[in-house]
C-alpha cells in the first residue's frame, strides 16, 4: 500500500531497524518497565484485540518498552494473520452473545420454515383438488337446481311462461313431440316403466302421481328458485312449436303470470295424454285426487312408485328439456338443441352482435330465455346462437 | 481466593457460567462447578485487576465473551478426559507444528519445539495436591485456544533463542578478535588492516552516525506508548499495517495515518535533538537525511544490479559459454 509519508525518515528508520535487528541483544533490550511481563494468555488476548479496554493502556506501554514481549506479540499477530478463522470465530461469539435472535426470526429458521412450507403445500394441494372436484360436476349441480318435477300423468307447469317438458308425458303426444325425437327417446327410457303402467293400468299413473307429491314439491321449489332468474317467455302455441308467433307472447311480463299459467295449463293438457292431463293443473297438490279408476291399487304400488320416482329423478338430472316459444329444447352438455334440429349446418351468431340484432324478435327472445349456446331451427334455417 | 466482588455476585456468575456451558457446541458433560474456579480467576485477572469495583454488567459481558468450546475442551483435558485430549491433539497439533516451524531455523528444531510444547501442555510435574502441573491451567478462554498456543510456542522459542543467542554472541566476538589479531600479525594483510587512508573522515563519519543513532533512539523514547509500539511493530518487526490495526483495534487506514504522523513527529524530534544537543546546523541535518535516503536508494540499485549480473552469469553457465 502506497503511503504518503516522509521517505527520508522512513529510510532512516529502516536503516536503524536493520541495525537493531542484526543485534539480538539490542532487539530484546528491556527498558524501564512498570508492569510485569504478560503471560501467553494475555499476549494472545491482546493480539486478538480481546482484552478489556481498561487493561489495554498498561499492556501497550509494556509492549512499547519490552522488546521480548513485543517480539512474541508480533509473532502471534503474524501467525494469526495466516489463520484468521479462529479470530473470526471469536468475533462471531461476541456478536452472537450481543444479538440474540428475535422470536419472529426464529420462525424462519431452517427446520421451522421447512415444516411450514410443507404444511402450506399440503393445504394448497387440498384446496386445488377440492376446487377441481367441485367444478368437474357442474351438470349434476345445474340439473339438480333445475330439476324437472317428474309426473307420470302430466306436465309440471311453471308460472314463468315456459313449459318444462315432462319426459314421461312426451311420448304420449306424438303430435307435439314430433320434433323432439331425442326427447322422446330420453323420455322413453325414463318413462317406460310409467308408460307401461299407465297404458295398461291407470293405477300406476295415479300412484306415481301420488308418489310424486314430494317430487313435485321439490321440483316446484327448485323451479321457484329459477323462476326469478329466467327471462319470461310466452307460452308456446298449443299445436305447433314451429310457429311460436301464433299467440305466443315472448315478452310476457310477470304481471301476466296468471294468464300465462292458464295458457300453459291448456298447452300442457294438449300435449299430454289423457292420464297426464288429469294431473296437469298448476297445483299438483299433494292432495291431488288420484284417478278414479285406480284407487284400490294406489296403496299397494306405493313402494314401486317411490322407486320409480327416484329413478326418474336421477334421469331428470341427466337430461334436461325445456319448451320455449313452442319449441322444445334439449340440453346436451352446455348446448340447448332444438328438437327439430337434425344435424344440418348452422349459422353461427353471437349474442349482442349486429347479426343477432337483425334476427327475428321472437328468435331473440328464445335466445335470451336460454343461457349458453342454443341450436334452434327458425324458419327452416338452423342457427347456433352463443 | 475469590475477591469480594466475585463473592458478592456468585449466583449471577454461576448463571453466566450456565449460559457459557449452553453456548458450547460440546460442553463435554462439564458442570458449573467444573468451570467456576477458572472463570472466577479470569474475572479477577482481566476485570477486577483494572477496577476492583467493576459493575456486574461488565463481569457478565466478560463471561459471555469467553470462548466456550475452547474453555470446555481445556478444562476437560485437565480432568483427564481422554476424548478431550484426542480432540485437542487432533485439532491443534497442526497449529503447534506450524508455529514451531515459523519460529525455528530448521525442521529438526521445529519438531523439538513442538514436542516441548506438548510436554508442557500435558504436564510432567505434580503440584502439592498431586495434580499435574500443566500449562493448560493458564488458559483463561478470553482469546482463542489457537492464538494462545501460538503465543506459548513463540514465547518458548524466543526465550530459548535468547539463551542461545547470548552463547553465540560470545563465540562470534572471540572469533572476530582472533581474525583481527591474525590480520595484524601477517604483514601481507597490513594494507587490509589499514585500508582507510583518512582517519579523520572515518572518525567524522562514525561520529555522525552515532549522533543520528542517538537522536533517533531519543526521539523514539519520547513518543507516546501507542505510537512507539506502532513504530516498532512496523519498522522493527516488519508487521503489516493491517495486522497492526487488527491487534490494536483500528482500521488499516487509521494505522497508515498514524504512521505518517509518527514520522512527522520523529523528524521534528530528530532535528531538534541534532541541532540542540549535538550542535548540527539545519543544512547539515537536511543533507544527512537526504544522504540517508539516497544511500538506501543506492543500496537498492546496487542490489538490483548485482541480481542482474548474477542472473546473466547463470544463463551463460547454462548455455555453456562460460
């Protein structure tokens, strides 16, 4: 290291030092000492700057005057500089003693941190799995909330201007269900048991009707939930679902609920079998009178009806159908398919787009009534509105 | 015998010793009672000697700064713990041997020195209580064990060297005397004996050197203790400023500034002594200092030239020219 010092004095002192070092006796000359010679422990402590401050002045004075002790000190200092690890350790001991680790820093010590991170990982994995499982069954949940009240003898009628197609009744009226082959097939699977019973014996129907009390109530409850969320669509035309304009009022407000209800009742009656029509009234009350023709068998078929009800409930959850504007829609995944659709090419339109606004008002109403993507046949043309 | 201050704070000292034991990574199954005597002695040596009425906070700080592992190791060795001795030899034999090699001229002397150290550490004599008198009892734990061992080696080496150097000095003096007499008796060497033609110049040169030497010594003795120590450590012991600063507790830059101030103080002091006590003029002082510096430079130049010549000669020998 370059020093800006007096070179002449430096030269003189070096010359003097060389002369002193050459003579061992001169080097270890001991002048007037006021303090005793320090022992190795004190010299070592001084060399490491570990002596208490109060003791340092006396030691400095001794080392300045005692060549022997100063030489020992300089040797120790030189040797220590070659192996500083121990001295660093001494400093670390001092620092460790002075500064204890605070409680909030101990938390981040390696073992605690590892356990904490492991626990967090487990928690997040569980949350992700739970969310994934929950989201992977949306259809089941949606079907549950919109469960169609199953009624073997009739249609469940809602007061929101739309008719939910009752699967069990669908196949009984082929005229209105001619455009819903898929609905028919679904209905067939679910209502075979009931139809078979109803065709041969009115008792099962009545029994089913009686047994469906709770189901209807349930359906009504779920319908009530969804009623407020659904746009009101006008009741469909009684005969043709392709002509929703005939008498349909798509924008029927809620204030016309009673009129719509009457219309729906008529529609349901027209679309259902005779056996269903007897139970198609809006209030399929628990005390709905069973068919007169089969009072005797109702009690004995109760267990069977319960089983059928459960089966229908399960089926309902799987396949959902709705009738809006006289058109029957079946839900497949997230898409509502018009019963009249048979796979032809579609015109894709997005809700809110210019093309959508150019559509017929009734068609737009149907699109607004159903959420998600719908495939609808309108004036012999297939549209995919999403 | 424990001092009054130690007696007064005994319970707190024991708490501090308990903390010391807990600090050690290997306490070697030592208890408070095993360490109490040593720690109390250290407190008396380092704290109470300077201030008998030192507050307990100072005592506590002192105990908390002791090297716990080293102290536990040494005390376990004193209790003849074999494992402790194994660890001591395994971990510190290198330190002792390395220090011994630096203190000695050759490897044989270094081995002898190292063996002597271990013998003193182990202890060869017994005291009145029958305990082995070992140098380990002098270790307080204030500094590191390695530093203490280096100090022990250095102390033993220097004390041994001093004994030998006195012996050698006498022999050398006799040898020089014999040579001088031989030269005087042989007429062929008369010219060598009387080499200098002008005795007055010789006397003047010798007197000048003596005056300067006296002035320097006097100036050094008038320095403050710390400055004197720094100057001697730097010029006489050839220590680096960094190491001087580390030992005295300041930075290397501070040590550098101190050296510059010391030189300035020395110059003023030397000039004053030469002018005031030896009758020199200011110009003489200035000339002598300049000459001293140039002599050193010339000396260095000569050394460099000699080195170059030696290297050339070696090359020529190697090439087969010479």
